[in-house]
């Protein structure tokens, strides 16, 4: 059953949140660079846009996730 493979923990470790954030943002950097390159035609401009936008978004995402970890609404206790 699906429940046997999914752990429903109300909070995740800080290290896990950091790893998830960094891996997701790395993927988004690539997406942003590809889109910016298609729009600007310049690889240099695309990399600058991709890096700048995603440094800001990484910090924002991490803070947002940590904030939601403090909100108990919609989180159920694991079954014993």
C-alpha cells in the first residue's frame, strides 16, 4: 500500500530542507538560463539573469518552507 512507502512527518529536518532547496534551485537556474538565452540571444546575459534571479529565489523559497513548517494547519499526526 502507498502508506507503507511514504512517511507523513509533520516537520522535516533543516538539512533536508536545505538539500531540497538547493537541488530544486539548481534545476530552476538551468531553466531560467535557457529561457533567458532564447529571449536575449546572449549566453552571458542569460547566465547573469539566471544566477541573479535564482540566488534571490533560493533564499525566498527556503524562508517560505521554514515558515510553513511552523504552521500546523493541514498537518496530521502520523498514525501509530
